[in-house]
C-alpha cells in the first residue's frame, strides 16, 4: 500500500484500550512529542520499538505495521491483473481505499478470484485428461469392445432361428462374460473420474497452506522450542546428529531400520531418500542419497513422530486451514520446519549467519545442509528481538512454475504463473550451481538484492531426468551491505541497477524488450518519469 | 470368398466368424498382428477386417505392413475403430484403409461393408485382368 497507516493504527488502538499518549510514551521510554510524531506518521517506527508498542497495546506487530493489508493489496493487484478484467478498467488506485475501508470485501474478492482460478484449473485438468489420458482411451475402447461383442451376439440370438442348443449355450456364456467385463470397465472409469476430481481439488489446499505460513511470518515459536528441546535430548555434536536421530527412531519409536541396496537406489525418487512404512514400522535408508537430503529426511521423520501433538495444536488454531487436505499439507510443511530447526538451531544459526554475512555456502558447510535448506532457514529467522535480515524466498522450476514462495511486504512474488523474466531466479538456470546476484530496481523505485542459484534436486541414476530448480533469496537493498553478496556492488541510490518489474501485466516499463504481455495497470505513482 | 478377421477379442472373433460363415464366406482369424501378417503373406484373403487396438503391434502397423507388401497393396481393408476416435480414422485413412466400422457395430452393417469391399475388389481385379 502506498500510504503507511501505522501511526493511525497505533493511535486508534491506544484510544481503544484507554491509554493516553503520556502513559504509552512513558511505558515505552520515549517522549510524548516523539510518540505524537509517530502517531501522525511524521516519524517512522519499526524494529524493537514497534514490538514494544505492540506489546503495550496487546496486539501483534503485523496488526500495526499493516503487513496484513499490504499482503491483501498485493493479492488484489494480482486479481486486477487477470485478463478476465481487461474490459473493466479497474482503477488500481482504488485498491488501497478498498483494503483500508472494506477489508472484508477486499478479502472476499481475493477469495472469489482464487476460487475462480481453482475451478478453471480443475476444468482444464479434466479436459486435458479426457483428451490425452491413456487410461481413459483404453477404458473407452474396452467398453466399446465389450458392447460390440454383446450387441453382435444379441443380434445373432434374436435373428437366427436355427441355432443349435450348444451354440445357444455358448453365445449365452459369451453374453455373461462380456457383461461382467463391461461392469468392471465401467467401475474402473467411475473410479478414474473420482480420482481426477480429487487431484484437481488439491490446488486450493496448497494455497491455504501458503497463506497459513505467510500469516505466521514463517516463524513458529512453539516448534522452535520443541526442536531446541529435542536437540538437547539428542546431545550430539553435529557430525553424530544423524546417528543419534536414527537411534531415537529405533529406540523411542521402535522402527526397524535397514539400508537399501543398489537395486532400490535406481528406483528412488529424488524427493524421498528414505522409505517409511507406518504399518510395518520399517524404515529403509537410501544410503547414496545426498547426505544433506538424507539427514533432513531423517530429521523430518523424527519430527513427525515426536512433535505430532505440537503440530496438531498449531494447525487446530488456524482459521485459514479449512480442509483436511490443507491440514495434511500444513502438517508436512511444519514437519519440515521442525527438521530445519533441529539441524540448524535458531541461535547458533543466526549467529553463524550474521558472522558469515549470510554466505549460503559457508552456512551450508557449517550445518551440513543443502542450499535450499539454508535459504529456507534464513527466511524463518523472525523471532522478535532476535531477527535476521528479512528475506523473501522463491523457488521456480525451469517452466517458470513457482513451487515455493515467501514474499516481503513490499516485494510481492507471483502466486500464479511466472514473475519478471529478468529476475535472477530465471537467469540462474543458464548456469546451474552458480550464484547469480542482481541489484534489481522496480518501477516504484524500490531496490532489492536478488541472490539466486539453480540446483539439481536429488542425485538421479543414469538415464533419469534431472530435476533442476532455481532458488532465490531477496532482501531490501538497504540490507545489501550486511550480506556477502552485496560486496563490491555500488549500493548508492544513484548506482545503476537492473530495471525489473513484478510481472509484465503489473509492470509499467512499456519500453522493456522482454515484455510478453501488455500492462494492465498504469498507476500514476508507478509511471516512469 | 475368404475374409480374415484380425481382432484380439476372442468373443468378437467368434461372433463375427459365425455371422460371416452364415453368409457363406470362408473365415480366417488372427488374435494378434504378427500372426496376421504371417497368414496374410501365406494366403491373402479377399477382405481384411482389422481392429486398430492390437497386441503387440497396433492395427496401424499391420496396415502399414500390408500396404508395403506388393502382393497385398490392393487388399481391401475394413478397419474397426472406437466411436469418437476421430484421430484413429485419420491415421487409418492416411495409411490406406478402405472403409471403417465403428464399435459398437451392428452385424448387418459390417456384413454390408465387407460385401461392398469384396465387390469393389472384384471390379479392380477385373480391370487389372483386362489390362
């Protein structure tokens, strides 16, 4: 949102709970005149002071700093950019007003738009399956073949009068066989459509989990406490952590652990370096999987079996997670969160990050983690009064599909489809496993440091296709001097920077040679001078 | 007249064999493409009734092979396709099929189609003989 409402919100909330300016200023240790300037938006407020004010006013800092509204405005910007509204000429200037005055209506519009996209995806997925699914083609052919036999035999039975008894019996047998096959094929078809319907509904739960994580700022204090407690109980130096975790799985959870041979290795999925059967309590470890991936998977399984109650409680409290499928996905996300917290304990990781100036490779080596695991953990360093640099996180596949995202308030990341093709996250695909940094300037004048790297996921056997993903961290250029990737970059406001946008439809750079679609929003505040 | 049925569904083969026999035609059947090719080369029929979904090679591959054999180039081929599978029709036509019957078919229709193809073949054979 263009206008910061933080001062107004502080004043409204202060009055609401019956505090005077003098009382509040006294409690937080600032002068009344300074508080007055803050309340009239003439002085900015953030960091510890904002947390102090929020504590005194008994609200979360996100309520005061308008993060919720900014996120809603960002979502509405995406709604407005939908080609569906091309003819409506929606005024993007009205978004702030709508969010400020009618937040429930704004949220309803976003919800409606998501529902529309969900249905569209479902429809396209079903159409695609109907046209191309090999099972469906086979099933229809099978049914038509059964019907052909039934029809042909029936015609013979009704039109041929001189059939001998044996031939009649034989044809009746065929009728019976083909009827049974027809029933079976029809049932298979019915099951297929049930599954197709379920599969296409999964888009909404994914979005619910996305929102759930954003609302919690990707920081879950209860899980940090639980992970720290588990780490104390494991009482292992980092090199022996994997061994100790396996011991706990074996002793506390009575798992029968074995190692997989090469014939299993060939079949392994890059996403799953271990196979666990809850029913038989067997755990098969795929030994040749990348060490970081294997350690993380072991930690995630331990978290799943150890922190079930904590995770369930967090999910139960959420109003955003409405479906069983969303709750299930959220539980998996939180298990991964716990794994990150166990392998990269908050305080030590924050200290290391700060000392290493957020050098991902140094952190990766120090904590035995992968690039993605380190980047993910950096984004979770949001503990009040012990925060790391605020980072946005984005993961894209080579087709531009965003598979993970965590935006910053003033850096919206696309929820649907690709972002600006000039972003480092896409450039990184040109040279996998190489760090690509970029000082990016948006039409609004906001500058960010982008740090991206394309990595090969898993460790595939010969002949298996490689899964390449690009991972990007982004921080406000104001913090660039605190991270190693800002070194030797001219970070002054007048220094040259890559001129990028959010997505083509939201970007006012009409002269951009990379433009794929016309801009739909031309707000005056975004126009170039 | 001699008709060959190439169809992997034994019950359809049995019903069509009965229907064709009632017309007084001699029937040869094959349940897969490889067997069919062998029979076709040994003793070509007057009309071939060919299903498109065959193991291990599709009916299209059998059709392609038939059209590549000089002795079978003019063999009338009636292709059985599933209703609505337009792309199968286009492929079969491109590969040289002479007629189509869609599943589920009626016995009367398929007999009629085979008869017409046989008559056409006689005409062609006559013309060729006359040349």
